């Protein structure tokens, strides 16, 4: 039997990159999936592919920096799929910038989604999961996508992004303490260098700043990784599936690096 047989998983930022890979991996593991993204067409493409695994899958347009949109997203997932067992808080934004070039608008945009959004997605999902625990004892799993940037990785796209991901790591610990009595596990994944569409856009700016090609930049990045390769989105998705699985039932309050050994935990 698939390890997530008939679980219901909501993945934010599911239109591309890590979110898309995670939604597809959850479906492959047996879950019914709600793929949420601010780009509805991208969310629909992910949902269509997830449904190809003979699971129920829906697409939801959602702005994870807006509390009303978050409320509507979770409500729709529960209304259409029946419950909420797993949420993967993956939606995030950034841009490449040196510390002296960051603006108030950059700070507000990044923290609106990466910190505020993760908190209110977590809170709204927990509200459903607490009710489920009261009804049947099952609780749920909350998985936050942080970053090694939140652990002090000097290659972060910018300081505001690093601060937002540090907030996610701290939030994960606090939420695990307070939600544990409701049988809700809360963990974070801290990706290292990962080849995604967002990362590719940042790489273009980094390479131009350094006067090298994107290929040269990426080769230099990988040379600093002990295992000598960057992540694919599927590497992060595999960890998310594990944290949602029965094998992780007694793991909570943790933040796991998936980075090829780039930084210490």
C-alpha cells in the first residue's frame, strides 16, 4: 500500500519547482492533492499531472501573503477533499540583492509571503487538524520549506530572505511545542542550492554581476558542495513525503538540511 494512501495533502507554491515536485510526489505516494499557487494555470497543470496517478487532485488559486486568501484556500481543500492531513508551506519569493540595495518594499514583499504567509498557512491548517484530532485522533503533519539561508549560509539570495527563512525555522520549533498535544507534527526542510525556475532567475543576475556565464556560476557553486551536486526539486519532495509518512510519526520540531553537506545543522 502506498505510504500516504488516501491522505489529503495541500501544497502551496505548487505551480513550479519544489512545490510542483512535492505535489506530484505526494500523489505518487497515494495522497489526494490540493495544488495551490498564485498562478492558477500553473496550479492546474500540476493538479492535472497529479490526477494522472489515479488520485483526486484539485487546483486552487491562492495568494499566500493574504490571510483571507489563505482561509479560502484551506476551506476549499477541506470542502472538496474531505479533510486535511498534510500541508507543505512552500510558497516563497525572493530576488538577488546585496544588503545595501535592499529596500523597504523588498523586505515587506519577502516577509509577507515567506514569514507571515507561512505562519498563517500553518495556523489555518492547524485549526482543521485540531478538529480532526478531537474527532478521530489523527491530527496532521505540517511541513515548512525553510532554507539553509536561515542557518547563516553566506550564499543566500539576500539578507531579507535569510531573515525570513530563519523566522520559519524558529516558528517550526515553537509550533511543534504547542501543537504536539493535538497530534500534529511540525517540521521544516532547509534546501541548499536547488535547481528551480526561481533559482535560475537569480543565477542570471549573480552571473552577470560576477562577469561569468550561468554554467560557470553553477559549476563554482557545486564545487563547494561536499557531494558535488545541487539539489533537484525531487530531492526536497522526497524528504517532504518522508516527513508526512508513518515513519516520521515521532519526529517533530526539527529542521532538516537537504544540501549535500554544504552547511552544518
